[in-house]
C-alpha cells in the first residue's frame, strides 16, 4: 500500500523528506510469549514532534541510520507521539510505541529484541497510514470523541503520553532506588523497623530535589513528583527568564522554585541552587542535555551526601572524582523507559491536565512543503513553542472544543 509521509534516510543533504512511500506490515508481537500479529491500518490524526525526531535527522545527515531502518528498507517513517483513527475498530487510539520479543521491551536483555514505531525498525506516525499491532492500540478515555471527532484541546494533550509515561517510570525508579539507598539510616534516625523505613525513605529522597533543565520532560517530572510527594522541595534550573510563560506554567504545575542559570561560573549556579533549597540536593535530575549538569552536581557540590543522580539526558558524558564519590555515597542511574501501565496512566492524567496550553500547531501543508526547513527554523529553534504538533487529518478534529 502506498502512502505519503515524512521519512528519514542516510543523506548528507536531504536526511528528511516528504513523499510517497510503500507501507510495510511485518508481523510483530507486543511481548514475548504473546502471539505474533500482522498490523491493522490506522490513520494518524495529530502527531507531536519530539527531540528524538531531530536527533534522527542529524543521524541521517551523518549516515548513521542503517540500524534504525525497518528490515529490508532504506528509510524510516518517523513520529511516535500522537493519536490515530482505527477504521477496523471504529475508534481513536494511542499507539504503544515499543514492543518486541522480550519480557518487557522497555528493559530488554541481550537475548531479547525490541522495536519502536517511528524510532527503531518500525515505521511511525508522520504518514497518512500506519500498520500497528492491534494489541498496541491503547484506548482513550470516554467523552473526548463526539460524532467521530476529537476535541482539539484533548488531542493536543495526547502528544504527551510517551514522555509523560517516561516520567512516571522515572518517579517509580527514584522511589525504588531512593528507598533502598536510604532505608537503613532512615530506620536508625526514625527508630522504626526496616519496612516502615523504606516507606519513609521513598518520600525523603525528594526532600530537596533539583530538576536541571526545563523542557517538557523536566516540567513533567516536577509535576509527577509533586503529585506523589506533596512535601517535596523542588527547584527547577533553566535558562529562561523567571517571568516567561514556560517557567510560570511549570512552577505553577509543580509548586516549585526556580534558579535562572545565567551564571558564567558553574560553581555560582551550584551555590544558587543550595541557597534556594536551603542545603545540598537529596536528588538531582539532569534533563538539559548539557555536560554542565554533572559538573554542578558533583564537582561544585549541588548534590549532597547519599544523594541520587538521575541522568535522563542523551549525549552528555558523566564524570566524577572517585574519592569523594565513594565517601559521599552517591547513587547514579539512568533509564529512559516506560511500561504500558505507565502510558495508560499517563493518558488518564493528561486528559485532566492543562498541558494543551503549551502545544503550538504548525500547518500540515507548511510542514510537508519543506520538512527540513520546518525542523530547523520553526520547530527546533529559539522562540519555538515548548511543544509543536501537526494536525495530520483535520477530518477527525473538532477545532471548537
């Protein structure tokens, strides 16, 4: 079946193109031991642009995409955030992006395989049609579709289940690791049994939390921490002015404080963080994608003894001095994943949120006329909306709601 969409290829000049492509439909499975099924046709309705899309374009420019292509293909239709219409089932759905021959494809092991729609060995949503394993089409809540159309406000929120689910996973990991990291000293301090101490420690680890970077992932992780731990002291660190709409929105959602990082010396930034928190951080979450994250946390002492460092950035290299690292008992981890239950919870939480307010739309015809220019001058550039999406099929959107 032929369709039109954007796709990545290895090409130093045109790594991203829009045009006609031949859709493929190889049998896939959601999880190991589940049946392998052919996909059913779905029509993308609204699709969000992710930083991963930009990075894949750059990989194509460098000729590094071959391993990402679907088997037998020399291109990858991108897009992994959004809503689709499923004619065979007469309903809207959110695509569960990752599946494969694995017990849990978000935490696969060496003898397992995985795929990701729009990212890795499987075509994605920036296309008029996509074949999706029917087990990987997640339901949307009742009430948001009327007369075969989605409310635009709801549709905008549904470009976020993937990154929001990632942050729910991060919350779970920080609670699990933080409680295990602290519970023995918590038991002694509180004079309680070890099981009770684990409960306390999972909360205490967020006592002084730094979120370094204020994109959507930073905003989301602050939100989910606040919801789960009402007494957490949260400090965002970003470059935007404190009175910018983005910062005001994030601070309101997470009930957090803010440090604007305009410091020439990272040590001064670390000092400002300590001043706002009233001490060194118990938890430092790096989501800025810059190398200065770990320097501020470790070299300049923003992270305190027994603190945990959550690396959610792609690209930076983390270094630390092993002498203080060992004696200060830091815990470093990184895991960019989520499970289906996280995504289903994210859909419900986002439906009741205000996150449509931070989504800007680009006209489909403008985008498809020159997708590379749109990426570089409208979507991933200074002054761009915090999140950009495109209505791929207006027939399914009610712009009045």
